[in-house]
C-alpha cells in the first residue's frame, strides 16, 4: 500500500509521550544521522517572538521574493494541512517530497524518543538542504533557546518580534524569563532586528546581544515606523521610505511591517523589495476575510472573518483592528484551548462585539468546553453570550438574529484550521 504523509506523521506522534519537551539533545542526534542538513542551508533568517512571527516572516518572504530571490520558509503550526509548514523555494512542499523526507527521518530515528515537532523540523531542514534557494526563513515554534529550529551556528540575521506573556508553564512566568528564552536565538556577531518590546524584555535582549557582540536594530532607536495620510512611513539611518499600508489588516501589522522592512534593509534590499513586503504578503487566519466557500455561502450576506490569535496581546491587537473597521455589528464565534489565558484574551474584545457564541473546537482534546468559554466571556464583560453545539449551528443562529452581521471566528489556530478545512481548501496559503 502506498504510504501517505499523514500515515507517517501519525506514527511520529507515538515516538515521544510529551507534545512539548524542550531540549536540543534529540534534535542534534537526528541531525547527525541525517548528515547535518543545518550546515548546508541557504542563508538563514531566524525569527522568534510571542506575537507577529508569522506575519513578519510572510512580509520578509514577500520582500525577498519581490527582489527575485527564491526563499525556503518554515512555520508552525499548520492550519488545514501539514504541507503548509514547509515552503521549498516559494512553493508548498509536494506530497511525494514530504512523504519521502518524513520516511527517511522516521527510519533514521528508529524507535528513539523524539517529539513530533522535533522530527518534523529535522525533516524540514533536510528538504531545505536538498533544494536550491537563496534564503531560508525559520520561524521558532516555542521559545527560542531550546527550540528545535535553534541549530544554526551563524544565521544571516535574527529577528525578535514583540515578547509577551504566553506558554508560561514552559518559558517562565515573567516577561524577563520569556525574553531570555526568545533571546536564545541571538548568535555571536550576527545582526538582530528587534520589534517593539516592553522595557523588561528589551533589557534582557540587549544584555544578551552585548555579551555576544551581536549588532541590534531596535524599534524606537534604530528604526521607526508610523502611518501618515494612509501611507506607511519607515525611517532608519539609511533614510526614509514612503510606502503603501500593509496588505495584512490591523494596526499591529504596521509594527510587523516595520520589523520586516528593517530586516530587508539589513540584508541590503532596496525600496522595491520593501514595497513588495507590505503589498504582496498574505498570511491566513490573521484577521482574514473569507470570501468564498461553504461557510461563506451559508452565512451570506453576513461578512465572515477568521483570526487565530489566542493570547492577551493578540486579543488587544484584534480589538484594535475591529475598532478600525467600518461600523457594523460584530458577533464573535470563539473556541479556545485549556492552555490559554482565556479571560486575558477576551477582555479587550468585550467592548468591540455585540455578542459572543462559544463553541468547543472539534476533534481537539485540549479544547475548553463551550460552557466554560461562555462563562469566561461573561467574566470578561460580554453582555450577550450564547453557546452552540457546532460552528454551523453558531453561524445559523447569528445570521438568523442579524443577517447583515460581521462574524469573526476566533480564539485558536486549531479552530481556524477547522474552519479552513470545512469552508474551502482554496482558503489555505499557496
């Protein structure tokens, strides 16, 4: 019987009992068995941070590709299918290529313990090493210091997007502790672009960079970004750029765009590349307007939006985005995981939505039951809170109440993935 990537991925899940177990020992072992692909990559841009990693990476990729470069990109988690995690020279990895590289890594590892993220990261590095490209973009999965992507001795550039509270059980319960883990990607002598940070986080990052002699390019010190007359204005020591606003919606994308432009400038790219970064980037489930598909058809004429943010900083960013949209009643459909600060995420949104309908995330063992999410929503200040047995039931109820509504499905990337799979495969990134 022909193997599929899904079948191999399922077997990989059984190699280690813990989903998250931060150490690099198992990764180094398998990398050695695979002839150390990490040493044979095109120049690497390594990106860490709590929020904005994916959007910033998408904009850097758009800018590099706009300059004519072929770009590998690694990101996680995926939304609709695993292939989204691995982009080879601009194209999502094919099923035959993915099956082949997963099978080789699985056989090389044998029965030795290794987490799903670790072995699939190694597989990604093997695929990158075996495919010609000009750059490799690596997004950290969790933290930085002990993340499976942190195996590049001398990247071309590192980037740290805003650091905030998330995954405290793994990274520490203070901003300083979490920033210390993120700063673990900084390498001796390698330039590092720093997005907007709390003072507590920036202090840790600056100390780490000073110890390693890594030049920093810090928001508010070395580069600045703002909006003026519906344009994005970026300035650093090399001059000023007057660019279109980012294609990715939301005020927070201005800062992500600034970090991406700063990265491109450090890499020596021109204004055309910077403009491509802001105008050509796409990133699914980050305040994404769904425009076609089964769910869109069932909700018509309501607007249907999707966002996968899930921590307090993401809640604040989402609330700011909603506040900037044209006036229209907004109804949330929310499902979250039990590892998240639910009240912290929901509180900023309470003033921007007419209602919240809680659902459980289908086929996700760590989901918060709809009833609990509804209780958290009431505690967060939502005046109208409902529950639904399914996503479709929630849509039907909201559309019956308010046919011209803006409906935002939010709270988890796992819920976002379910939405994209149910709605239409064409809504996933290509």
